[in-house]
C-alpha cells in the first residue's frame, strides 16, 4: 500500500517528491545577512536526507526587520546572489527550495539565543529601534517599538515585494510569508500588540488589513506559476488575543488572494503564554483550517515518528508534514521514515551502501 507521506504533492507548477517539509529555523549565523558555508551544509544535508521541501530560515526584508544582528537577510542583491548556489544544490538533490521572508517587528534587535538572547537597546553597538503597530514592547525588557506611520506601512510593503523579487532571482520555487510567532505581520493581527485606532487597528477587519495588503502585493509580484505559502500562529494561547476563529477568517481572506498553503503554527505573541506543548499539539489547527476553509495546510509541532506523520495525512488533518527540531537531530529522517513505512524511496547513490537491507 502506498504511503501518503511519500506521495508527490503538486502546487501550481511545483511538485514535491514527498510531503516532508523542513521548517524554517533561524541559524543566527550570517555576517551582514549573507548566507555562507554553514547554510550550504545545513540546508543541503536535509535535501540529501530526502526532504521534499527545504525551507530556508526567516530572511529579513530589511535591516530593521532582523531578529538579531546575525540574521539571514534578503534586502540586498548580494544576499540573494549568495543563496543561488544553495538553491541549486537543493534542487540538484531532489528537494524544492523554499524561503520564508519576514520582518521581526517589535521582537527585533535582540542577541542570538546562543549569545544570551537579551534585547539590544537602540543606543547599543549592535542594536536598533524596533517598529510595530503600537508602541507596546514584547516584554518588560524589550525596547518599546516605534508606532508605524502610514509611510512606514508602505515602505515595509515595498520591502516584502522587493524581497519576493530577489527570492525569485535566487531561484526559489516556493515563497512563505511569516505571519506567525509575534513578528510584525502577526503583531498587526493580534489585539494584544495592535491597539491602533485607525484603519489598521481595533476591529478584526482593520487588524487584517496590513497583513492582507502585504500578501496581495507579494502575490502580484511572485510568479503566477509558483506557490505562495503563509505561516500563521493559529492562536496566541492567551485569552483576548488572536485565536483559531480569527485564523479561519484570515485563511479565507488569504485564499481569495491566491495563497496556496497555510502553514499552521502557534504562539510567540507573549513571552509567558501557557502553551500545552505535546506530540502533535498544533495538528488540530491545520485540520480545522483545512476542513472549513478548503485550503491545503501544513502541520507542524512535535511530530517525530513516521507513523504519527502518516496518520495525520491519512486522517485528512493536513496535506504536508513540517519537521523542525527533529530534522536538526536527524537530517536523514526522511530516508529512515521510508524504511520504517516500507516505502522504496531512493537513497543518494553515495550513501546506497549504507542502506539497511531489511
């Protein structure tokens, strides 16, 4: 019997060899936002390991949009050019190359986690002034963001569009907009962070406005034959914040704009949300959006076992399975998953002699 996890997935003119997706995971390892050897090996090993789609980490659309001074960027031609050999390697080894573009918003200007993760004040050597929908800091230790003006909104929209153009020039075949984890676009959606009283705040319709404007502008720039995904936090896990019911409204509006897939994560809006993390804890969000909106979804979050992944697909809860930390631990999870599920999935010829025989 064919296993769904290893069935191809076609979106527009792009076909994945299987339903296994490497989630975008920040590496905080790029001088001046320029990818290098670390990214080639880090991402390339997951393509060699059998993933159907390899998603490059959140690439900042502007210097102010970085989480840390060490973030990957896509605001210059040099940054896009540096990603071309990585994209070519991914495609050469059977994976579809994808990239997530992002703006950190009020969570910007912090040290990398392995350098302590503390907020960097604007007056510090490596810090800068964050921006956001309202002047509400992410935490008591974060710098309050500058409330964005209408000119700021237009500038950031333009930054996303320019980033999409550079991603196309670099050869990426799938693009994802980051509307999750408390970063800029998510911060417009959530009433916790968005307390504006103009056309971009207060009501749900107004809070949706800026993220939808960005999505529409990027969809118009991104080639019609290529898929555009959106990653959302389906809930803030905080009473009075963003939640699944509002996410359903957002997903319907994104579908109208030509978004192809909703990548369903959660959280990130507040530093102390009571998140009930456990195996597959975010899968119900992907299932509900897929069922009610009739749009393909990706499930992510503590999915670690091949049978668990297969069950999610068999029961119609998602169309794709995204792995994050599990693929950090084991770049060859897809090859081993095929073995566990009894699927004859090709190994790289260089590694064939290590393939288990039973």
